């Protein structure tokens, strides 16, 4: 069953390749949705897919790419919007 979560990633997550990192990982896991920078310095990730794959993505979000420093990950379950792909939003 397809599930959806909205994540907010806090810390040093902009200017470190975080969006592209999430994009590559989401594609490889078969997850749909988007990743985008927020004006307050956080990164937002909408992720839809199988629960097992979403759990894998959550672990990836907590770590981030090499130059990132994630201090907090907020997660909110949402109703799936049936995205057809995963995109970097601007």
C-alpha cells in the first residue's frame, strides 16, 4: 500500500548538495514526490511509496550527504497525491 510522508530536515542542509543527494536516493528506491529548499534554511521532502522504501529513505534523510549536518527530522503522514516521479523543486 502506498503511503506518503512530508519531512522537514533541519540543520546544515542547504548549499551542501542535499537536494540532489535526496533526488538520487529517492529515484533508486522507487519513491515519488519532491525535494525543495525552504526560505528558513530547512529542506522539505514529500515522499510517496511503499512503507519499507520510505523507512530506508528516512534513514538516509537523517544522515544526509557528507557535507550536511542534520540536527532534526520532522515527519508528518499525509494522504498520497499519486506523484508520477520524483523532482527537485525550486
